[in-house]
C-alpha cells in the first residue's frame, strides 16, 4: 500500500465484501489500521476486522505462511495486553516466520518494519543497547530483502 493506509483499508474492505471467506483480506484489513512508523493505531477498527474474519472465514484455507501471518496479526491487536507487549510479540512471530521462510519478500519487509516501529514509538521501553540491537537487526533484515528484491517499491522507503 506504500503508506496509503486509508486506500488500503478501502480496497481491502471491498475485497472482504466480494469474498468474505478470504481470511487474509480480513487480517490485512486489520493490519491497515496500524501505521507503525507514525505510531497511529485504530485498535477498534483492527479488532472489528479480526472479529469479522472469525465470523466470515473460520478456518478458511490458508498456506502455512498465511496462517502464521494471521496469527501474528491477531497478537498485534490482542486484548488484555499493552501496545509494547503486542508489538514485541508481533515482531517475535514475524522473526520466526522469516527464519522459516527467508525468501518471502513481503514477510521479510513486514518483519523489518515491525522492528523499526519499536524504534519510532516513544512508548517503547527499549534501553539504548536494545534499541541499537533492534536498529541493527532491522537494517540487516531490510537490506537482505532489498538485495533479493531490488525492485520492491516499499523497501526503499524503509
């Protein structure tokens, strides 16, 4: 979506209307309610998209990667935990998926951005060494993505 979050929400809403059983559209609609580099988050909108996913597409056919992505997105908007804990768990799940599927460019990019979001959010309790480690890891992951997909339009922005 290249930072066009509102347009992504609009297009994903249309996809959900056309194919309500398409769980990944619901999950990415939820994800479009978070603008991680600007620390903007619409929790209610994201949680509503995930609630509808469970109603409209329970157990829909998903690949292993897609199931992992849906699970990671669900942790990002889980109730009962704070923003930092949700973001950290989201990054940890994406790291695991990235290790298992290192050639998946979108997964690689999403993981890198999840690390960057820990650096841009003033509410994150990262110590200076932890922040430097996250920055180094994000840089390495995004560089790796860019090497394997030099024409990926979003990677150059990150």
